[in-house]
C-alpha cells in the first residue's frame, strides 16, 4: 500500500548463491540492498525457466528501462517476503539517495512516520436529486389543527395602577398548600387519539430460610450374621408345593431379566449415544480435497510416469516415488540402447523442498513397485520391469533425511506450515544411492514385477509353504507377483552354509574391490539371489496359467499397526544397539517351530479381471509324487479389465477391496458365494484405489480421466458420494497418510509424473461415533443377503428339476393314452367296416338278414 513500485519476492538459498545476495553475508542490516544486472536475470530465465525465483516478475524485468535493478533484503518481512524488487528508476533513486530534511526537522526525524496522512478538503458538487426530498416531505411533521388566538383586555383606567401585595398566614391554609385545580372548559375539548403505555412483568419473589438441626456425631458399629434355616425347615421348604409353584412361575422372567442385563448395559445414557459430536459434521465447503503441494522432477530429460508411491513410515513429510519412462513395449525395444544410459530412480521428496529430491535410489531398470521394510524403514525392496528384485540400505544416509526441516519439528502435534515459510537445506547436491543387491535374472521372474510385499516378523515359511515361527524376529522374507504367471517367495538370509573355497578363488574375490559407497548388508545376495519357492496359478485342465497383477496376504492388516514398533526399533539402533540386518546368519541355527491353525490362503487379482482365493502351500501329486501348487479355492470373474488394487481393510482383517476395469468390488474372506458389494460400470476406467486410514466406510478410487471417486458407505452404497477432478491425465497411484489427529493427507500420482499432495477434509478423516459398528452391521447384512440369494437359487433349482420330472411323466402318460385310443379307434373302424359290408350285401340281395346275423355272430 502506497508503494506500487515494490514487488515482494522469495529467494531460495540457491538463487542467493547465483546472484551473490546471501543473507547475513552479501546483504546485511547495514547494507540491505544489491544491484543486479538485467542480463544475469535473463540468463537465469534461460537456465531455470519457470523454476527461477524471478519468474513472477518477468514482465517487470523486461519493461525496466535501466540496466541494473535494485534488490532489497526485507529483514523484518515488512512486505510479506524475505526480499523485494524496486521496479522503477525513480523508486531506485529515492532509495539510494533519499531527500535531505531541513535542520529544524532533523531532530524530529525519528518521530515522523513513514506514511503521513494528507488532508484533502471536500469539493462541492452540484446537487443531484435521487428522490430523497419526497421521503423527507413524507416523514416531516405538519400541524393539522388550527391555531387558537387569545386576546387579553383591560380597562384603560387600570393601566399603571399601583399593586399592593399582602402576606397570608400559611397556617390558615390547610396543609400550607394552595392547589390550582383544573376545570373543564366547555368551549374547548381535546380528544386523545394515541397513547404510549409501557408495561413490565415483575416476578413475585418470596424469600424463605431454613435452619438444619446440628447433632453431635457419634461413632457406631454394627455386627450381623446371616440367618439360616434349620434342617427341619429346609426339608419342609423343599417339599412345599407353593414354593415350587412360585419358583416355576418366576423362573422364566428371571432368566430373561438376567439375559437382558448381560446383553446390554442398563446404565447407558441413550440420548447421549444417539447424539454425535458437532465437529464431525463440516459444512458444504469442507467436503472436497484441498491441494496442499505438488512435486515434479524438473531435471529429468525424458517423459516419465509415477508407478508406485509410499510414505516414509517414521519421518513425517517425506514421501518416496518410483518413476518409469512412458513408453510402450515396442518403443522400449526400439530405444533400449538409449534407456540404458539413463538412470532408473526412486525419488525421496520432502515438504520443505518441492524442487530438489532429498535422495535418489538407483536401480538396474525401471521400478514398478517397492515397499519399506516393516521392521527397519532404512531397508527398501523393489521390483523391476525386467523381473529382478532390488534391495537398498539407506542407513548411512538416515541422518540426512531425518534432519529435514518439515515445519520446524518432527512432532505429530505441529501443523505443517506453508511451503514458502520453510527453509530448505543449504546442501543441494544430488545424492545418488546405489543398490545393495539384485536377484539373479535367470532364476527370478521373466516379466515385470507388478506387486511386492514384506512378510510380517511374526512368521516365516519354508520351500513347501509350511508356516513356522520367525527365528530372526525381523522381517526377512518377501513375496512378489509378476506378469509371467508366477508368485515367488524370497528370503534375504543366506540359505546354505558357506563351504570352504580354494585359495585361488579366495585370491580372486579379494582382488575384486567393492565400492565404498555400497553397504555390505546384502552382499551375499547380489546376482545370486534365488526365490525360496515359486507358485503357478494354473487354469485347471488347460496348460495356461493365470497372470497375477496384485495380491493381498491374510496378515497385511498387521502392517497398518506396526508404526510404533518401527519407531521403537529405530530408537534402539540409534542408541548403539547392533542392527539385526547386519548379521542375518545368527538366527539360522535356531530350531523351526511350526505354527498350527495358520491361514495360508490369500487373494490374487489377475490381468483378465479375475479374483482368485488360493493357498500357497504345496501338495503332493498322487500320480507323479511331486509337490504341486494347490488348485484355487474359488475364482470369480467380476471385473472387466485388469485388477489394479487388492487391499485389505485396516479395520476389518477379512474385508478386501478390489479395483479393476470399470467397477469396484468388496469381498469377505470365507464367503464363497460372491462379492458383498459390486458397483455398476463407471463412465471411465478405474486405475487405482485405497481404503481410508481413519474411516472404515470410506475408500478412494482413481479414474483414467483424472477424477477421483470418493465412496462413503454410510451415505451411499450404489454410487460414489462425490467425485473430484485432480489432474488432466490418468491417476496411477493413491496413498493416504495421517500426519496428526487433526491433519491428514493423500498422495495422488498421475501419468505425467506429477505427485499431488492434497489435504483430506474433516468429514472424510474423522469417523462418526458408531461408524465401525455400523459398517460391520452393513457387511453382516450383505452376507445374510448372499446366503438368502444362494438359498433361493437352490430352491429354484430344485423346483426346476421337479417341473422337468413332471413334464417327463406327463409325456409318458400322454403316450400311453394315445396308444389305447388308437386301438379303440381301430376296433371301431373295423366294426363300422363290417356294418357297411353287411348293408351293401343285403341291398344287393346277395345275403339275407338272418344269414347276415349268423354271419355277424360267426365273426
């Protein structure tokens, strides 16, 4: 205000280094300004384009008449940001050479405000009538009665006569008061037309008091003992018919009362339970996702898409994404030579710096899925497009990412600040981290790995799929699925004891130098890592196999609740305890203890849109004697396209969400009749999905047109509660994250390589009072509905069979009746023929009547 030539700017540390205007070094409180040449700013535009901090004032810089612009350091944030640019030559001269004040005003210089108010007298203007004079005339009071004129006369002789005043005894007048009473004038009367009367209701107040009688307190005790019947009385009561009849009559009502007291809490406040918190309901403007921040790799030379997203389980405000080149299979084959020269990366983004990644994990080929280890977040496993499994260990770089200033503190209670108030790290060197180990390309998958999961630290499996207690106490096994129709289980521990090697081979190994920047955590796996077991999902009688895309194990819901355990283990490692992943061979000598009654079944989604419920345990083939994969327990073709999401609910371990093709389905483990919920076909193809982390009835579905469908089962079950546009291209991945009890985010990745961070509103992040039980009852009703439909199918099938049997019986009966009728008709035809022959013969006179009668009798 008052300075149109001043333009506030935000200059990051890198920009300050480029233009030599570093805070407290090049620009200080004594000399807070710097002259910058226009040529340097234009060179920055050419190098960094829209990333340049001077890009918002590009037009002002181009139109500036001089060669040097004045940049001033705003230490006190007077204009809102840390620097401001003066865009005119006049303002620049006024700042560099301020006008000198007279000597009389120098001593009052400090008291003169920077901006003084200049009084401008009002200027008279001609009157323009807008109709207000009519309103004034209507509201003005006019005299409606005629004025009365009084004339007072006196005799001429009395003019100027002296006046005599006399005293009067006040005691002679009653009460020493003389009243001039009014009297009605018959010649003049007034009629009262209106009268204002005010009334006030006053409550009746009654004061009462009471006094309690105080008595001296006394200590008293009472001893009592139970009253018991005598043996004779007990026998008499036991044989009493009235007592027996009474007990029989009240037994049922007492049992009902006891059951009611056991089932429900009689002391609960019913009205309080019906009500909900006012804060759980937001207004209409609080139902949409609000964009918070976005990340894009501006330094990449090729067009890339995001394939997988994962929030760091311990460090808040840090998110990892894997990127891949946007090419088809034919284009990859054509540009295979050029692709080898470009690194395939997993980028770590921080809220404090939306431009520069904090870490970049290198891999031999594009990563399509990855996951943090549930027991150590510094261990990361990923799946490549060429079928290899890659391992990283970022323990040596943990301090770098933990010291990132994400809002000034890592506490959950702190609300994240806006992006321009965060101070990024001064060290902006690109940190590339090489992988520790890569699986053997000959023994692993043949095609792209589409999904990867860590097994929990509570169990481990052997080559045959049998489940045992985890000997190491940490997550040491992985499961992957690929487009080559296989599901593989991997173990990161050495499987065989090390055999003594010849001295020549030892010398060769010693001569191979290991790079210093690669940790030796998984050195024993590099290029020799083979899967522990491999499963093929066969299609039964044919030689073809199912092609899995996503899978969900029965223990996946435990990973949602493992965050506190991860924090405790990371603190133990920092305290100086040895990292268990540094010595994986210690626990292999322990005895395996089998776990009974462990569910080894899991859900798999395929490329054909099928949802398979199968078992990872092997069974022996009775014909060949070899161990083979079991046949799927159930198979349903529900989706009309490839399945992109198979995920268990974080609230119910037996509820699974599947997304694929143009529809969504919700399943319940153990129900073999079909899905609990199956949506109708959407206008656009679904590409991803995820459950809400805080509301059991909410899940998010991404579409290929850039929209996200938000389903709320408490509001609607046949269609999404709302849809919101996020980007202009296909949504590739969805991953929500809880920052604190009051703030939640959702990460949405698109096909153009942009990661959108949106803030989840209050209504979608805070559940209602009884939402968990309400959604549970809804699933139970759907299970009963499926059972009812199955029963009706069986009844209809039985009725159809009975109807078919009745129709067959009717056909047999009709066939028998027609045969009898045919014989009767033949007999009648024959008799009529004989009668006709007799009549003809008698008419011709060839036979007599008696002869004909005897002839008929003979016949």
